[in-house]
C-alpha cells in the first residue's frame, strides 16, 4: 500500500464523512438509544429478572465490515448485550456488591465523551481539573481529611488500591532489596485487589500476615467475623521486628466484600502510629456510608488512615467506572506518580506544585495526571458531580439510611424464619445459612452445603432475586447485599419469601 498522495485527500474525505455525524443523524441516534434505554429502565421492577442466562450465539457480536442499519444495531444490543447476565440496575439484584447506575451520571458520560475535553492536564482542561479537585475535596471532607490531602479519580477500587500501595511503598522508601523482608498486616477478609496491587507494585515477595480476631468459641454455628484484630497486629509487628523483618503496611477493611464487617479503625490507627506503619483503609464498599450517622460511628478513625479508597460506583450509585483514592498527604501520591516528557513542555506547571486539595492558593496547582498512573483518561468527575448538583446530598444520605434499615429488616426476617444468621450487619450485607432439621453444624457440613446450594439454585431459577454465595470459615454461606437505589422493601420481602419457600420445598 502506497502512502496516499496529497491530492487524494478530498476523495478520502468524502468517504470518511460518515464519522462526522450531522445534527439530524445525531438526533436520530440519540432518539433510538434513548428509546432502547427507556424500554430497559421501564422494565426494572420488583418482578423483573435480575439474572438471565446467556444464549448460545457467541458470534452474534462480531464486528461487521459493512455498516448496519440502526434498528439492527439496537436489536442486537437489546438481545445480545443488555438481556443476558446480571442486571445490577434491577431492584432484585442483591448479589456481590450491588451497583445501580444513576441516570444523571450516564448523561454526564455522554456530555464528557461528546465534547471530549482532555481531563489529564490542568493546562488543557482547567475546568475539568478543578471539578476533579472539587469532587475529591468533597470526598476528603466526608472522610475528615485535612487540607493537605490529595486524591485521584480512578476507574474503580482496584486501580485506586494500586495507586495507594505504590504511594505507601515510596513513602516508606521500600526498594527491591527490602521487599523480601517487608510485612503487610491484614485480615483474611481483605479484598483480593490488595494482593493484586502488591504484586503489580513489585511487592509480591513481601509477607502477608493475616491477623484476624481470635474466634469466639461461643459463636460456632454463626458465620465467622473475620475482623482485623489490633492486639494481634501489634504482637505480630513486634515479633517480626525482633526477627529482623520490616513491618510496613497495615490494610484495614471498612466493609468487607463477603460479610460487610468493618475493622476497628481507631484502634488500628493507634497501632499504626505506635509502630510507624502506613495505614491503608479499604472503604470501597463502606465509604459511602460516611454520609449516614450510623456509618460515621462505625467507621470512626478512618480520618487517621494514611491512604484510603472508596468506590462511588457502589454506595454512591454511580455507574461502573469510578473509584477514589485519597492520601492524607497529597505529596505521597505526587511523589509516586511523578513523570514528564518533552512533548508536555507547553502544559507543564510551575515547580511549586503542592498537589493538595487545601487552601485556594495551593489547590489550583496540580494536574490529575500528576497524582495517578494515567495521563489520558475519561472525565470521571462529572459522573459524580452532576447527580450531586442536580439532587443535592440529602437524597444520597436518605437512600443509604434506607439500605441500612432494609438490611436489618432482612436480617430480622430471615432469623425469624429459622435461618442461621451471620453477624448482625455492620452495614448492608447479610449472611445466612439454612441448617435442615436433624443435621448438625460441623458434623454434617457436606449435607448442609448441598441444601444451601439447592436454595441458591431455586432463586437463580426464579430469576427475580439474584443472590451470591461465598465461604465463611470454609462453610458455604448465602449472602445478600442491599445497595441499589432501586432496591426497596418489596424486593427484600420477595427475597425473604423466595428463600423461605425454597426451604419448605
Ligand atoms: C469492590 C471492592 C474492591 C474492588 O473494587 P473494584 O471497584 O471492583 O475494582 C475492593 N475492596 C472492597 C472491599 C470491595 O468491596
């Protein structure tokens, strides 16, 4: 293929014009997509499916060489993409950690993408960078972080964790030679993204020391607690130090993925300060509950963390694709993510970049790219800013209080129906198992597991309520997570009814 000749440009431009939609084509596309979305959203009610098995046609979505008509495109999307699998936006989706997808955020993504302003650098997107800082400052205030805090709007909790781990590594000057001696203290319930981030950060050979609270002998039969125990951490750190190892990082979880328990943050912060360790708090799931009075009580001490993450695409109802990392000192993120190139010389800021979210003079002086692994990235701030600007904070707080109340309602009702309940929910996750009469916990675990698998299968078959299962203390355990803004009392009552029906049959 020859390089196109210069007088080819006009002819090529005619063919390429299909990429540059005019006002009418834009309107037609928007109308078609809007109708498709409206049909989808209108179908989300208490009786709509929360999970649908995928059809057999693997090839239906192969990229076509020739353009498809619009109605063919929407039909394909509806049948092959929107319908199969889990429906996180549906009110009966109580599996994993639920998301729900604020419509205002979806529109924000549309605005951000259609205008395609560059969100990575202050110089090219000053308004975008300011909005990112405003959203981060809002999150930092929610946590109780000081003016010197800094942050990064990531794609989710996993990448946010990665940025935090790298910041912690560099703040403690862990070099390659230190890695085999480095020790991390966390509970067995820590999210696997922590392990992944350690590996990605070159710390895969460090020692991960699980320091769960000792089991309460009186509580056998109920699901385990799996909380990180400050006294156990303190003892392990002293032992490791005596053995010549290098205690470095304490990772607490504020709302574990499996059971929703919150580690004792205040006491863990004391241990971290006493031992000179970095404290990271994974509040991916639990962080949003800081909007509620109950959440603030349960998460007390989170403001003492050196770094933390929280996921607006979980408890703040934003569509998938937004996680926040914050460090109490912005310089930790900035030092870990510094970088530049000659091609950026026109966009470079002055040397006195503080990177903090603080006072008016310091706040305006860093670019998002200075505090994160990303340079080019989507304009994520708008997907949180727009729904907050349109609704105010109060509806978010009320929705989260409602989720807490509904989780407690599910806990009470399932307990009354004879299920063996896990711990009283710290937040909005409820764990439980059915132990059939005549079977003994511990002695008949295989038969108990089979019974609970059948219950899970029955709900899956019905489709309206989507629950997930896990293992707690090695035992097959059912769980439900109340977190979607569309999940109201009728869906929780339906879940309880389907579960009790499944037990009876
Ligand atoms: C969801 C979750 C994560 C991972 O976040 P992603 O946004 O899925 O990458 C980390 N920690 C906890 C406790 C979580 O619930």
